[in-house]
C-alpha cells in the first residue's frame, strides 16, 4: 500500500520534480567520478579542448572530424558559424620533464648535448616516448536548420609526430657511434632493433565537406546521423617500425619545403622545390548521436577512414644488419629537426628511392555520452580507440570526462580529466568569451603541467575570429 502511494505521488508534478532532481544529482555524480580523457590527437577546437567529451559536445563546423552527426542540430540557437585560424597545439612526453619541454620547444634555450647528456637522454627514453600534434583550421563555415539539418566546410592543416624507443634503440638514437651496442660481438638487424618502437609522423591538409540531420523522431528520442568527406593533400609521411606482421617497415615522403636531404635519388623526385604536395587521398568520417528526453546525448563516430597515396619524393629503407654508425646521434630533444639525421646514410638507415605507396589514415573510434539539464551546463564522458597502427596513431585507448558551464551570455568555462596511452592525469581547462555575434577563447590540455615536474603536456588551443549569426 505504501509503495502504491509513493508511486502515485511521483506521478504528481511535485513528485516528478523530485524525481528529476534525483536523476540529475545521480548522473552528475557518476560523470564527475568516472575516469575520462580528451583525445589530444583528434582535431579539437578551443571551446571543446578544455573538456574531453567532444563526441557529443562538439557542434556546428567544429564537429567535422569528431562526430559529423552533431551538424544535425544547432547547439546555441544560431544558424551560421564561421571562423578563421582556429589553432590547437600539444606536446607531451613520459620521458622529458616540463622544464625540458619548455626549454626545447618554447624558449629554445637549448644547451649543447654533452656525452653525459646523451647517456641521460638514452636512459630516459628507454621504453618511453614523445607525441606532438598541431591543428590549424584555416577557414571554417557551417549553416544549420532544425528541419533541414546542417552543412559544414573546413580547411584544416594537421601535423602529428610520434617517437617511442626501446632501451637499445634509444641508445643508438642518442649516442650513435658511441652507443654500448657496438661493444657487442653480434650485430642486430633493424627488425630486431625496432621491436616495440616507432618513429612516425604525418603532415597533410584536409578540405572537408559534411552534412548531418535528424533521421528519426520518437517520443523522448531523436536520432541524428552525419558524415563528411575530405580531400587530402599530403605534405609529409614517415613511418618506421617493426612488428610480426610486416617485419621491418620504413617509408618516407616529404615535401621539398622541409629541405630533407637524402644520400640517394628517387624516381618520383619533384622537378620543382618549395611547398609542394607529395601525396593525395580521400577520407570520410561518420557518426550518430541520439538525444534522449532532451537532456541526455549518446554518440558514436568512426573517423579518419581512408588513405593517402604518396607518389612523390618517396623512399624506403631495407632491413639490414647494423654493424657501424658514423653519426654521433641526436644532439637535442628537437625531434622535428633531429629526425633529419635519420635520412642520412651515416646513421642506421640506408634510404633508397622507391615508387608510390599507399598508407591508411589514423582511423579511430569515438564513443561518448553527456548530460545537459540546462543550457548553461553540460557534462560528459568520452573514449578514443585507435583502429590501426598507421603513422602517428595512438597505440592504446584513452578515456575522458569533463564539461562546461556558462556565466550568462558572456563566458563559458570548461574543465575535464585525461588519462590513457601517453597521457597521464591531465586536467584540461578552457575559457571562452562572447559578445553578440563574436566569440574568442583559449584552452590548455593540462593545467597541472604548470605545477608538476614529470609527465608534462604543453598544450594550447586558441580562437579569436569565430562568428555566429541568425536564429536556427
């Protein structure tokens, strides 16, 4: 009898309000205490990069490359969004300290590496690595309507670089001819030296066009789907690794603009120098988002499905026995410049010209959910899972959680938590301001980096020219 009275009470307006408050409190507690992260190597904007739940929080043109289904519904009631020069940049390492990252990549206050410095670097990078990501949205535009859905267009440059060394390879990379390796009587082959290691990077421009719209509407449920297609101009590809499937694999194609010098020629050499593409390809992203009771969202997306054919300035390195090196090894942590050492035959790789080759994009799966009880507040969880081992893709899944709240119509504060793969206990924070039709903002991928010495992530996302117009 008491149970019946209690259930009937819940059906009354006051009971429904109490039930809704209880659900809100429970969901908020769960979301804030679940371990979550932001996928730093996916293109993220300054508004979302301070959270982590990009699968359901990203909207308008910012959802391209994240979850294009979110184009199907306006997030802030505006019909048109466009921007110029939104940027995102991230450096992280489980080997270099915060001071080392700052001096090497920001202040450029780099001392000459002594032999002892090289030995220390080899010890630090044994079983550890470094990851760099940069994204520049050169131009972005979207138009959205509740009934017709949304169309988005983005021109984006993406650059990624990843290194991961085992103990023996770290010694060879930093010490070169002075490595203890050469004191051994039996030399090893490259497929043995590169086990559990990788040196990789990508640099390309995406020209993206996407569409999203509502597919289904039922009581309490709205389902949105979307996809985008991208034409890709490739400016750089490097992938060196060894595994049981491919054995030793080393391929390279880099624009003449980078001024990389080889000790060999290639049949695919370009006749002109400068900023020329060396590859072309296509890719797609596709996703779906369900909105439940207008307060919950659940999303899934498959991104970077496609490939690039590298047909200019192409090289490969064969699997050889490494019995001597005339190079003295890397002289700093400036991997983008020091890796050029690996293209000269005085190191361990003997590059040879080759024909065109094709690589897949760093395909990945994104899953997410969020809770949006009011316009001024949303919180969610995310997962990023790599689907292949192509250049610059992550090795392991990462998980995230976070959200934002608005201070009236003038500001939005974002905060999250990141952990997984090379990221460890990162806390992204972002702040955005808006006045009428204009928005600007900044975010960092880990505010704790400024207070801790190890496991740093130097990261910043900016946008100063974002505009929005018209009611949706």
